[in-house]
């Protein structure tokens, strides 16, 4: 998972999130994921998922979220203009919090976008 410098960080137009692929503000965030290691670093990973449709999955795994040593939060969304799906991730590592934005591909080709 890449960590972005200032030039590559997700941009905001006022208070509007811009798509990490095309830069437009017609974005939607539909899922939140929490990945944690309740038994400590380098132990088993649990991922909790909450969708905009009220579905809650606990615990599970998500191929988009790479297991790290500590917890991280991911917001998954999509863009009306270019049709991409994206993930914004907040990752804690060695006393710092890193933010990354990853374009996951075309929304129409990914599951479960319902």
C-alpha cells in the first residue's frame, strides 16, 4: 500500500473530497473497514466492515486491506464521473498515522458494489 507525499495526497475542494483518480468531487463513501489485531502486533488480523446499506460483517478479511502490524481504518468509495472505486486508508505505524489513497479499479467490475 503506497504512502503518498503532499503532491499525491487526496485533495479536498473546500470540504469536498476529490476523486483520487480524476479529481472530481462527485464521490461517495459507502463502506468503512476497521482492521485490528486484538491479541497484539503480528497476531491474527480481524476486519470489521460496515456498509452504507446497514450490513455489518464481523470479523472477516478483505483482500483490499493488507495486514499491517497495527490497526488501520479504510473508507471505500466510488466516483460518479470516472466510475472508479477507491480506498482511503489511515494506518498507524511506529507512533505516526499515515494516509493513503488507492484506486481499486472500475466500480462496475468490483464486488460487492450493491
